């Protein structure tokens, strides 16, 4: 975690910004390479001297930890109980980690946020997109959400072969197909869709292109990265 440089930057667009930092979210189904891209963006920010933290949902707080324990046995909870845990986790994560960092001028890189709830809990078939967005209306929209997308078989291949892991209950093919389809329907001005079936470097390059102007605007530096 890096807090020390926060005050070195003056705040841009004072009237409109909801915080001094920059809230960058990575979204997409499992196996899109979003965690690796998040890590790469962190390295780039580091080189540029930007203060940042990397975090994730489910978070490492009490609700998120409980959710991770249930990854291989989702049937222990009803869909409603599971949704409630994701919501409780998000509230806790915002209060404990995300908002304090943003209010301190720090860039927050977050691996998954409320669109994951929309896509994954939507994929259970128990909730509509509208319902899930409404359940998340307490959550401030990020400055930008990068939605990494690639065909599901390629993503599954990365999970099983690349990581040598057994897919968890959220990662079964049919379920991922549904989550992928829901992600594809989402449109917001702050949501950027990125084809991640290209090379890792090309994807990082596109991510940089999206982030650069936001950094320049928020931190008023002449060149961002
Ligand atoms: P993931 O990013 O895959 O964690 P890890 O890389 O540590 O395995 O996220 C964990 C799973 O949680 C993922 O399969 C999607 C699921 N999830 C939801 O179903 N709803 C949500 O709101 C979030 C944040 C995640």
C-alpha cells in the first residue's frame, strides 16, 4: 500500500470529482486475465509515481472471507443469502478500504465490483439485471470499469490449464456463458469493453490508453505514464 505520495498531487476537476483519487475497476468472467492486467497496471502506476492500492471483491473482510470459503459448496446458501453476502461485503469493503483511499487521493484498482454481482448472481436466473442494479444502488459508480471479454472456452482453458486449478462453482461452463452474456448487455458511459483474446501486451496497451487521460485530469500531470 502506498499512501505517501497522495498529497504530492493537486486535485483536478474539483467541482465534479467525488473524491481526490481515481477508482478503477476490472470486470469480466474468470479466465479473462483481469487479475494479471490489474497487476500490470499497478506496475505502470508505480513507475509513474502514482499512489495506489490493489484490492478485490469478494474482499478480505469477514463477509468476503465467508464467500471464498463457500466457493466449492455454493449450495449451502440460498441465492438470496448469497446475494446478501456479496452486498454486505461490498458495503464493508467500501467503508473500510475503497472510500478512505479515494478520499486520500489514492488510485484504487479493484478486481471486481458491482457489475460482477449483476452478471454472476444474474446468471443464477433468480434475479433480473434491474433488480441487481437496484440492490447495488448504494455503491458509487467507479471512474472507469474495464470489462475484459473473450470467448468462454478460451477463458475456461486459462483457468484449468493455465492456472492448473479446478474450476469452482462460479466457473462451470454454462454458468460462465450466462455471466458472459449478461456482461455483454451492460452499457454505461464509464464502462469500457476490452477484447482480451489478443496478446497480453496489446490488452495492457489499450488499458493504458483509457487510463492515461483520467490520470492526467485527476492529478494534473503533464504526461500521465
Ligand atoms: P475471482 O476474481 O475469480 O477470485 P479469485 O481470482 O481469487 O479466484 O472472484 C471470485 C468469484 O466470485 C468469481 O468466480 C465470481 C464471484 N463473484 C460473484 O459471483 N459475485 C460478485 O459480486 C463478485 C464480486 C464475485
